[in-house]
């Protein structure tokens, strides 16, 4: 796990920013805490599975069960390992980088299984937005490149919202449609927050807030997919 954390943070060490921004307790909803299991733990277990299938499956089941019962458990586990090892890594930046390398198998709960075009389009558009956001740590220091990336993000956000609108007709019942509409409103709110964070970044030059805001957008994207999944599968 230490290797994966260091690999994810290979291009920057901003541990102090991580402690300031991601200081939270188990059970508190956070984009970092929600992503540690799929983007960090599961890839490690997949590597273990090549050598010991039984051990990997046992750990996978136990950690998934613990995370379900106590959201944020795996985040606290990783944070404890980092503190015990006395090494400093910006977990916001690291998780954002690792999200970019996550496979469909790692992110299975955030993918739709329905074969209809509307559902597969939502899969594609949600994955596309997340892929662009994950490029931010590599591109944020090059102003011109980053400005082009911001344009791509704005376009990807619009396409994702269009895909959500297309899938709404498949949601059964008015209550389900209202829940999806609420998820969409939350996503729009965090999109506006992301835009404001970018303005602050260009004034102050502090990247960690951009990493955090990007993770929140990924988190809200995942919540939209989960909402559709719960109502339609």
C-alpha cells in the first residue's frame, strides 16, 4: 500500500495540505473517504489475488463489509498506516491520480449494467468527466494546458447532465425521479463550487483546494450513478 501511495504522489509532496483539508472522523462523508476503497485498496487486492486468491477474497469481503457498516473505515485505515510510517503524502492529490488508473472492476458500484443506450451513455459520460478531472494534478502547473483542460471539463459536465436527463424517463415513480433530480441539483452546486475554486486558484496559486473540489465532483458524479443504479437495477 505504501508503494501505491508513493506512486500516486510521485509528482508532488503536499502532506500538510492533505492534513488541513481532509482531517475528518470515521463516518463523515468525504470524497476522499468514499474513494479510498475502490481506487487504492481494490487494486492492491487484485495484485494479491494473483498470488493468493483466498486471502484476497477474504480481505476484500471483510473490508467491503466494514466500509459499508462504517463509511470512512478504509480512509482511517490508510491514514493510520501513513501516520505509523511517518511519511507525508497529499491524499487528495494521490487519490485523484489513482482514480485515473482505476479499472471498471475497481469501480463496479459506480457503473450501470443496463444495456439500453441511455444507461450506457451515462456510463460513458460519467467516466469521461472523471478521466479529465484526474489529469488536473499533471496539468495544473501549465497555465495554457490547464485552461484547455478547464474547457474540456465544462463540456464534459454539460454532456453528463444531458445524459442524466435522458435516463430520467427510465426512473420508476415520482419519488425516484425527485431523488435523481436532487442528485442533479447537488452536482450542479458542486460544479459551481469547482468554478469558484478555480478562480481562487488563479488568484492565490494554491492547488490543493482544486484537488479537493475535483474529488467532490467525482463523488457527486458517482452519487448520480448510484441513484440510477438503485432505482433501475
